[in-house]
């Protein structure tokens, strides 16, 4: 029998001020009603039992802090009887801008259907149904709110974060420095003076079926290695790193050949090929003229969705492998929600995405993936938050970008009737569209030297995508110390992974006049860089401290990279010669429409179906079209299904 009860914990241990109860409007009966004052540093346990007519619910309104930081904190929770109503849990902070900055980092964890209290809780979300409801509210005073001198990235007024796709460090940038061309600078200064790449004469190799292949460069003029798409999911990554699935130590990084044989048995040796700086001049030049890390790991040893989730919300809600996007897989607050909760609203998302060719919608891949972000940008009283690629280039050239810009590449393109892969660098791909887009973005930024003087461009990749690297990711029990902190208590199912191991190294590049050119950077502490370092550093740039847990435990432990960024310009403008002076290595060629779909293209069926059908995600029309697109085996089949659906939709709209 269901128990309609709300078990509520209010943790005031990270607040130096009392919580003063303003109002409580329960349906149901408290075992012990909430007190009028919850003292600083204390924790309160509440139990609210069923109302015979509605089920238990309450809205608790508190005030805390002193002027000008006095905030009103509203907590709601509900476990309704009515099966058509959903469980509820939320926390909101209102007040002056100073008050929101001081307390906007407050958050909650919740669960539903856990009668024992042992079920892992989910941050910022409670399941739609299940009894009882358990909610743990944490009221946190932001440690940086009143200390602007300690905010990170001093001297930077604009940050642009460009997240690309599926390339490992050795595979993409393994020879930007060698023992014959050491990096001019390393950070921290006492670090190894060499770049941890492939060296001038690579020796890293894999052996499979008696054949040993040593890392070797792609042939001149080649821009589409590897093809087909390597294995990206957890199961494939285990084989790549440990030569076994489930993983069995030691980590050898010796299974790339073996795993790629399952994708392309006729040409599996290509997985050991890498790009030289001459083949990818734009990203290589930006890395060499600015700062690149040779010890930046993706957050999870798997594919796109969970790594993107870690980068902007600090958790993947227990997800490892990609899932169909018929419904949003992630519910935790994102960097955009946390910024907004703290009163910082000068941000936007720019999406280089015009396919399928349907009516414009205020939706992009990122807003579609994250429910909290989708709710935020979908509010009618909010300003527009999602813009296109041309808007980005125009605003960059005009010097009118918001303080924080998050940039999506294109996932797929069609031009003059020719289908092409996108600009995301995702294999299998002609990489020239990605190089073109990166060049255009950089050129637009530096064309306005006044704005560029205090701008930071971050270029990174979500995961290695099955391409090779020679460095074992850290994390026990299969790797060296330090222990990698899981973001929460949720474990992946069916993988039973506890998130105590990082994924493979990926390129991360910092570009700015405030960066000492020719620098290789690593973590300044024992804990290595992963994508939560982006979340931590960018939030602290606006005075938002994550140490109280608002972005999860992984972000609390993550190192920041602010020490790489000088408070004043250290690079002469002339040192930045525009990348348009760099000749692109190869012409842009059409894709083979008979090639198999990449893993990302397959997984985005739900997103593309939604752009065509609209309505509520997961409705019958959306689900049916998602299934149709998923049935495609090649690019040509995918295009045919999508264009037929677009034509159907346009006909229903009267040809618009």
C-alpha cells in the first residue's frame, strides 16, 4: 500500500544566519511542525503525513541574511493522492541582486518511492510519481558573494565556451609539440617541460590478431579518419582501455585496434592514425599560439550525453551511455540555471544548427537535453536565449556578445542540395567544416580588438569518441591516485558504474590576449582537470562558489584553471595573426550519403523529430517519427525520412 508522506530535511549548516519562518500552508499533518526559527548551522527533520483529500504538501517561506543580502527562500514539496498530479519539490531564492548572489546556490536532492530512505537521491529533481517523497534542502550562503577580489578570471569580461565532439588528444593534437619543439611555457611552472604527446617518432602501438600497428600520421590531404565511426559507448571504451568488458585491470590503452575491428574489420589499422598540425592548421595553430592542456580528461569513460551533462551541470544523473532523445535525459540545474538563480542573466546559447529545414524554434540540442534549462528558456517572460551561428559571428564582430556565450557546432548540414557532416569534428567526418567554423569564430572575435582585449575563448571536446590516446585515465581501482569524486550517490545501470574513474584525454584550448602564448597547462593540484573544472571556473568568474554543493560533489573537488589567465593582457595583438592567414588544408568535399550513420546522428533522432513535430516531447507524433528516423541505417535513408516528414508537416501548415 502506498504511503503518502513527505520526509523533508532542511540543512542550514552552510548558512551563518538563521532561517526565519514566514509562512507554512500544509495539507496534511506534521508530526512536529516546523519551528519559527531554524538556527544557523542546524538541520531540521520534518515528516508531513497524508491529507485525506489531497495528499501531503506544503510551501515553506523563510527569510535569511541581513540587508542588503536578506533573501526570501521558498521551499515546496508534495506527494499528491491524485494520479494525474505529479510529485513536487523546488527551492527558489528571491530578493535583491546581492541577496540572490548570496543564496542562489541553495539546492535540493530528492527521491520518490523509497520507503526505506536508502535510495540515491537526484539533484534538483523529484520523480513524477512514487510514494513517499523525500526532499533534502540545502540552504547555502555563497562564500564568494561579498569577496569580489577572489572571483576568478580577473580582467576577463566575456567568456565563449565552444564544445566540440569526439576527438582524443593524441589523435587530434598529438604532435603540436615534440621533443624537437618543446612548448615555450608550462603551467604550473614546476611541471614537466615536455608535451605529453606522441613525440617526433611515435612508439605507442596496439596489437591485435598478431598484427602490431604503431601510431602513424594520416596521409597528406586526408580529412576523414577514422571512417566508420569508432565505438563510443561504455562497453567499447572498456575494450579500448582495458582490452576487456567489463573492465579488468591493468589499463593498457591497448584495445583500440581490437575494438575498431568490430566496426571495420577490413581497415581496422586506421584507428591508429593521427593528424599532424599541417593537416589541421586552424585548431593546431590556436593551440600552439595560446594554451593547451595535455592532462584534461573527459568526465566519464563513455560517449557524448553524459560528458556534456557533467560539463554544464556536474552530473549525468546516473546516465552513462547515450539514450534516445524522446524525453530529456537530464534534470539537474545547469550552469545557466545556477547563474540565473544567482542573479546573473547576461548569457546566451548560440547554435550552428539549421537542419532539418523547418520553422525556427527556440530549441537547440542543449536546451532539448536538459529539462531545467528547457523550462528556463521556455518561460514567456524571459528574454530570448537561443540564437543562431550568424548571430554569434555578428555580435562577436560588433563587440556585443553577452558576458557568457555557450556555442554548439552544427550536427549535420545541407548546402546547395549536398548533404555534409557538421562542424562538430565528430567522426566519420571531413574535418574541413569544423576547421572552417572555428576559423570563422576566431576571426569574428579578433576583428573587434577592443572587445577581444578582455575575452576568453574556451575550445574543448566532450569525449574521445573511440579515437586513440596513450594515457590511461585516472581513478581507482583501475588507475592511479587521486580518487575521483563521484558527483552524487547515483550509479549507472546496467553498467553499475559509480563514476570514480574519468574518461580519455581530450583537447582543451584557452585562447585570449590574457593567455601566455605557447603554454601547456595541467591541474595545479592532485586532482586532474575534467569537464567540471569548466563549470567551476566559469561560475567562480561571476562570483558563484560551488563549494557548497550546488553543482555536485565532483565540481567541489575539481581544480580551476584561473591561474592560467592573467588579469592583464600578456600577448601582443600581433602575436595573434588572424587564422584567415592560415590556408585550410583540404577542400570541403561532399559526404558519402551511403555511409553508416554515426553514433551521434543515430542518437539525435528524437531531437530532429521534435524540431519537425513540436508539441510535447514524447507525444505520439514525436515518438512515431523518432522511431522512423532511428530505423535509418545510412545518411541517405535518414535524409529521406526527415525530408518526407518535413514535407508532410509543411502540407499540414498550408505550405509554410
